C-alpha cells in the first residue's frame, strides 16, 4: 500500500483530466485530446490495439474520427464511478466504468453504442495529472465483464452460462 493519499484537489484535477479527454475525442479536437496524455503515454483501444506516444495516439484518433465518421460524429463518452488507488511510485491506478452515447445522423436518433470499464495509470507531469496508460475494456463479449461473483446466468437451453464458453 502506498504511503501517500490522494487529495481532494488531485481528485478534482483527475476528474477534469477525464473531461478534457472526453471533450477532445468526442469533438475531434486533437490538441485537447492529446493534452490529456503524458508525452510517452500508451493508448490501448479495443479495435486499434496499443500504441505509444502523441503521434501514434493522434493517428489512432484521426482514424476513428475520419475513417468511419458517421460512427463517431455525435458521440459522448462518459466515465464514472472512479476508483483511484495511489501507487508507491507516485502514480495513480484509476478504474472506472464508461458509456458511449451516440447520435445517429442518418436517423436523428440516439442510442447507447457501448459500455465497459477502463484501467488507467495516471502520472503527474509538469504539475498536471495525465494519462500514462489508458486501457479501454469495451464489453463486446461475456468474458470481458470483470464479474467477481458466482455466475448463475442460464442460457436459452437452461444450462448455466460460463465466461469460458463465451470465448
């Protein structure tokens, strides 16, 4: 266990970090999005894999924004229920849930595009809290839900479901 605690000011700054990230990625503002990452940050995104550094992160974001723009335009990422754990090295492990809300431009409707969890490492660099590692765990399969309890869900055939069978 770390020998320091996260202050309330640190928590507010980290909440602002998540907001800056969301506003940047959801409105295709590369400078704002990149302002949330340390210079050597890792970005691990389900569909694009893991990349390191601002140039690679920018390239991944531009791919999301412009390769299938109708999938991205009008998105809102919300991150909540943050669990912040201080580390011995002065960094913070932060877990949270996320939801992606989507405006569909063809149908003028809104829907939930995705949900999942995040496991991030946050570091203070130049007096600001920044993402050093950002890992997106989008729930696209049963085995991606980090369920800790007993699994008692039944399949359509009445058998107990298993995370292993979902793979």
